[in-house]
């Protein structure tokens, strides 16, 4: 099943600056070969369900490896079975309406 998610991973107990941890998670996602877009409050990822969820697990494992004793994650999931729709497809659909 095709899956798109919004992932926000917050390591707890590592201080105020989270950017090194977010960068590490971005490296994990890139290594997984999944299409992703970094945003100001999370990362959008799309791909086959098992690969995306394995990537989320790998992000957690990497941040724990880096010393984060706790991680709080919010995850929004979107599946669709009538067709495969990319992030770009969704954005373009709204932009067409706005131009309309």
C-alpha cells in the first residue's frame, strides 16, 4: 500500500537545539531512498507502507544511538487505494483551484 506521512520527531533530554538530530533523521530518510520534503515543523515522506514505517523506526534507532533517552513523535498517515497521488499532485491540485 502506498503511504504518505508527515513525521515530526522530537528527541527529549538532549537540550534546546534539535537540528543535529533532525539532520541525522534526514540522512536516514535519504539513505532509505524515499521521496521526502523537509518542512519547518516536520518531514513529509512517501512510499510503500513497509519502507516508510521501517524508515520511521530507523530514525528512532539513530536518535537513540545519538544519545536521546526519549523521543516523542507525531505522525500523520495518508493512504489512498483508488490511485497513487504524490505530494506534488496534492499541491498542484490546490494551486489550480487558487488560480481558478
